[in-house]
């Protein structure tokens, strides 16, 4: 007995073959990469005291990230603030 290929099984199940990605919240890889960089920053606090604190931290973080040379690893960059 020979089993079906995955493609044949999907056809039998009525699944339409498609190579496109569904629309999700992570459709912008630049934003996702930027968020991950921020999230894993060594001095990223577990919790902010207020929305103003969060905005200040992010503004300083991104200014440092955009101004300083990319060759400098994140762990070696001075902390924001």
C-alpha cells in the first residue's frame, strides 16, 4: 500500500494550495526586528512607572541606536538616559 503525498491529502481535504502569507500583526519585519532589539536590550526595564517613562526610554534608545555606529554591539552601547 502506498500513502498519498501531502499535496494529494490536502486536495482530498479541500485545502487550497497557496504560497501567500496571511495578514498578521508581524507583517512589517523592520518593526518586528526593532521591537526585538528593544525588548532584549540589557537595560530594558521589566516594567515602566508610567507611559511617559516608556516614551522617554524608547526615544532615547532609538536616538542612540540610529546615531551610534552599527558596528558597536548593543551590550557595549551606553544605556539611554
